[in-house]
């Protein structure tokens, strides 16, 4: 046995550890702590954090091309465009387009919030990043994790892990990032604007919308088809009311399973060599810039619409134009309630919120069309 001891020590990972790996353990522990203790996006940050830990344990071969377990999750699930669209299938089954259909003008707020994505793309390009990297960083401003992952896997796979963590981190920090921007750009009088009750949306309209939206969006931006198709199919399951088993499966079992297979390999792409590079700091900086600017442009567009509208829009609703569903809508309601406790903005905020999901996917499709 003593003769085998040197062999065991030589094959142990202990002597292959690097300071960078140990530092990445701290990153992993931080994400796991935030997920468990603070409930910051726990469904994603917990598996991502554990994936980072696994990626920085030496000699495991978990991300070895062709044979590693997590490499197979990543290659077949993400690079083959399977997992992000399945996430969108579940999200579609959870989405109610009623608030948007009741007040179609709110779709402009979701579209306006995407200006932050395009402005950050220009800023990142000016900072010296190539166009594909700039687009990948900019899409973080949409606050849509699956769309960020989908675009990064195609345009800049080397940035995938960092961009995914940035996207989900900023989604979790919506209650911290957005309120200061909202207060800065609105007056106390604007914050207490009460929205008139929207019309009742019929079941027929809710069934027609996902079909019509699929036709229009995919015809205009074919590159967005994988995400839009699954998103609208999930919504059609929900609104048809005849496939409850499929709706339930998409909302629960399927969404939960693919979330696990999304988070682990995303975290596993973040080894010390990749993550501990200057580019990572730029990713978090430009991601934060994109998110803040997207919040601001949504609010500003609402204020501009009020210049020509008789029925005023509460400008706080513009902040819900990012894709962080339903966190951004809840934050809008919470901030509004601080100034008028009887002003119920949540259902109105869901309109631009779901419009923001579509807008971010379209932005990703445009980047793919031009740069892919």
C-alpha cells in the first residue's frame, strides 16, 4: 500500500489547485449564499454557483470535450439550441398577455426599453470590443437570462458564463438597481398617476395573439424563431384551455428540469482562466450600463407619449419594459405604492413587462441576423 501512496498523491487534485481556482470557489460560495440566504434568483444562481465550484476542481474531466458530463449538458443542451427554447416554452405557459392586449400602447414601453441594449452595443463597440462581443454584452440590458445565453452561445461562447451570471445577477438586483433610476427621472406628481381600467380581453383574442405574433415576428426576424416559436406555443397551450396536462408540464416539470440542465453547465464554463480576465469586469460594467439605460429609456418614452396623449401613462410603467418578469413589474408597483398606497400598478406593469420579453428576443434576432 505504501508503494501506491505516491501514485494516489500524484493523481489527487490537491496538488493541481491554483490560486485562481480557490478564488473561483469564493465566487461559487457567494452565489450559493445569495441564492439560499437572500433568495436572489435561487433557481438559477444555486446550480450556476455549484457549476462554478465543479469547474474549478482540478482533474475531474467534467468539462472535457467529447466525454465530460457537464460538457455534454453544455454541448447538447445549449450549443444545440435545446435548453433556452425549452425555458421559453415554460415561460410562455406562465405568461398572461391580457394586460398588454387590454392596453396595446404599453407595447411601446417594452420596445422603448430595448434602446438601452442598442446604445450599450454602440458603447461597447467604441470601447474596442468586436461587434459580436459588444452585442453579447449589450443583450444583458434586456434582463433576460435565456436570451442572453442563447445569443452568447452563438456570437461569443467564450463570454457565455460571465454574461449569464451578469444577466441573472442583475435580474436578482432589480429591486436595488431600478428604483433610483425611476425616482431620478420622474416627478412626485407623475408617480401618482392612476391608470384607467383596461377593457376586458376575450378568450378569442388571447388565442389569436400568440399565433399572429408568431407569424409577424418570425417573418420579420427569422433568426428569433427558436425562442419566439416556443414562447408563443407555451402561451397557446395556456390560453387554449384544452391541453391542461401540457400546460402544467411546461409550467412545472419541464421548466424545472431544464433549469437544472441550464444552470450547471453555464456555471461550469466559468473556470478561473476564463473568468479571471479583464474582459469579465467590462461584461459586468456594460451589463449594468445596459440595464440602467434600458430602465431609463422605457421611462423617458412613457413621458414622451404623455405629451401627445389625453389619458396619461404613469411613467413608472416604462421601467417594467425590461424582460425581468415579473420582478420589474413588482418593483414598479412597489415604488408607485410608496407615493399612493391605493394606486395598483402591478397588472398595468405586466403589459410592458411581457412586451419587453418579446422586444429582447427581437433584439437578439437582429444581432444574429447582422452578425451571426
